[in-house]
C-alpha cells in the first residue's frame, strides 16, 4: 500500500517524507523549542 499526497492542483503524488521534513525544518528555523 502506498501513501499519497493530494496536491493543490488536485494531482496525487507519492509521499516523500524527506521533502516534508525539510519544509518543516525551514519553517521552524529560529523558533524556540519550548
């Protein structure tokens, strides 16, 4: 069973957890972990 992400344009794409982790890390840069 594969996991998919539904893109904004309605297209399905297989999940790439490295992309998700990278994006979240960039968004959290400089935030206090507490």
